[in-house]
C-alpha cells in the first residue's frame, strides 16, 4: 500500500520532536536505538493481520532490524503508516571531505506502539455555503484529517446563502442558488433580522460557485483512499433559501423570492420549505436520492436546525397537511418531515443524521443526533434536545457542543489578524472536551464521538480556514482518539509545540499556541 498522506509531511520531522505524536497513541514504549533507512517507509514494513486488534487500531514495532505492523483492517494499517511517517527523524550529515556535499540521513526511533481509537466518529465540519473554498482546499483538509486520524468529513453543501451542488434535473439550483448579488463586507457583522442591510454589503457578485457530480465523485474517492467517509449535508426544512431562490414555488410565500437571490446576510431565515407542498417534498426526495448515489457512505445529514415555523402558521397548504396528518399545529410539521426523510433514507440503506432540533417529537431511533446546542435560547430557540437526553432515548449521538467544538469562535490569542463570529474556544478548552460528560453510564454506548465545526460567515479563504482549524483541531483529534486516556493538557502542550512546527514547515497556516 502506498503511503498516501503523511509521507508528504515526513521531511519536516526533526530529532527533537520525533516522539511528539499528535494524537498520542494509547501505548508508546521507546526501546532505544534507531533504524536508518532510505526510500519509502511503507516498503520497510512487514504487514500482518491480527483480528484481536480493535477496528482502526494497530500494533507497530520498530527495531534495528526492521518494522512490523499488524492490524485487523486496512484503516488500522493506514493509521500505522501515518504514525510511522510522523516518527521519521531527518538530520543533515556534514561532509567528511572537502568538496563533498552534505547529505540527509533518515531514521526511525525504535519503539513499540499499540494504538486504537476511543470513538468511531472523529470529524471535521466545513461550511462551503457562506464562503466557497473549492476542490484543492478540500483535498488539503482531507490530507490533514488523515494525518491526525480523523475519519468523518461533514460537508455542509446547502444553505440560505448558497447551494453548492449541481443536481441533475434541477438546473435552476446552480443558476440562481450558487450565486448571490452581494455578500457581507469583510470584517463587518450583518444584522440577522434582515435579508438586506445595504450599508454592510459589498455589492460584489459572489459565484456561481458549485461542485459538479464529477467533482464530488473525485473528492469522495480521494477521501476514501484516506479512510475518510464524507457525510454530505442537505439542509431541510430550514436553511433552504438558496433553493427557494431557484424554485420559489417550493416556499409558502413565493412572492418573497421574487428577486431570485439567495440570502445575502447571515442569520436565520423565516422563509423555509413548504411542508404542505407535495412538489416541494418530491424535490427534496429527488435531491437526496441523487446524493445517496453519489456519496457511498452510510450516513446523510439532513440539517433540521434553526427552522422558524412562522410561515407554516398562515400557509393554507401547511395547515391542510397538519389537518390531514393529525399533527395538532405547526409544531408537528418538522417531526413529520423528519420521520418522512429518515424512512426515505433507510429505504436506500442510509441513516439520517441531523442537528439536535430535528429530534423534537416522535422520531425513529435510527436517526442520529448531532448535539450542538447547550441551551434552548441558541439558534431559533426551539426546545433543547441535549445529547445526553437523545442518548437516553436510544439515539446514537455525535457530540459537537458550540462552546468546545465551534472553531469559528475566537481562539483567545494575544494577537489575531482574523475575524470571528464571537464566543471563545481556546486550545485548552478544546482539549478539555469530554464527549461523554453528563451522559448516564447506561447511555454512553450511544455516543459515537464528536467533531470540530467551522462555519464560514466570517471565514473568507483557505488561509483564514487553516488558522481557525489548526492547532485546535489537533486537540480535538486527540480527544476523539484517546477519550478518557488522554494524558492531560500539559503533556499535550509540550507535544503540540513540536507538532505545530511541523505543520508550519509543511505550509499550513497554523495559529500560534497563545
């Protein structure tokens, strides 16, 4: 197997930081001495299968005689190779004779490592709707994810401010939904209560920016080779204003979409999908049916957050749906549409995942919750379904609370040239995160893991993005890999200094530690 990712970073390893591994393996024992080598590291290793090793885990032995790797699956072998590359020591050897050039010597320290992940879901989320980054930035992020043994890429592809996928049969989605007439000025905050706030808009056309099916399949393949599953997100029933700009007839009040422009400022939009309109539901079915064919993973994200029901209160079609289905009032519509699409995805061999609000009401237990809120006042103010409560109800849950995992929140640095949405999530705060905190022992088996999220209202480009993700994502990667076995922030801070130097030397715009 070709070492896909970490070999690209191996040249920046130095002797002083050779064992400063991030994430730290479960067990590391230095046995003394080194193995000098030339060429590809993967060719040094003798590989074997050991079914007793947990999924994605591995044993790695480096002696003066060679390298041995054992794992129960290909993911474990891959992660062993990432660790091997991170262990590489390079040093310059001065010439022994006049006129000779200095050479570079590579070696591995002799070690015994046993390693496996605490959580199966170790994710990174990227919003490409508020600002678009493109294939090369996504691929670079996937490389860094693999280097840190992160295995879920949650890709936010549709929103009020942009629709980023070209769906066959619906050409208006990219004609109108993938371009907006203006955006919020750099460094300015936009009022969340208005679609148009002219003094804060730049007046510059943004887009059209979107991915073709060929683009998506290329990235899916790229991720799969790095043992990363892509979790695509198609928002519903809220955060769909860009889709409604393309097809106003799917809104409760089509006249509100007369300009055919996605939402220009950030915040929560009141115009949402008309749940009483069969054609609107068929549209979402067609989109998700296509998504299931393009993305081979077993999970599809259907959003479900921040959906005001104000339009449904006065919409004749929605009121008719409420009456026909016996839903009581407008509050019954979101659980109804969630149940519909959970079952729709199940029929296609997929599980639905959504933000915590989508678990309101009677939702099938196969639905996975993504816990982001810590109080009901957040977002649109819907009743809180905490991660612990969802797990107690029998739902699997991915924990990503905003006060620990939102990497568009400020880092608390002494000097910081970038702009944030607010809040404060420091490196130490990320490292202190415990996905199982507050979850009763009997429900902890439902906690799949967690992820770091970057929302891009105030993240404009790839340099901005990298600065906000790294090194905080390094801390979260160790949390998700080690769980309760993490050695503590002081130990992590010692290792992250050398690890950050590697990232910077490799060209990553990694933020300072303080």
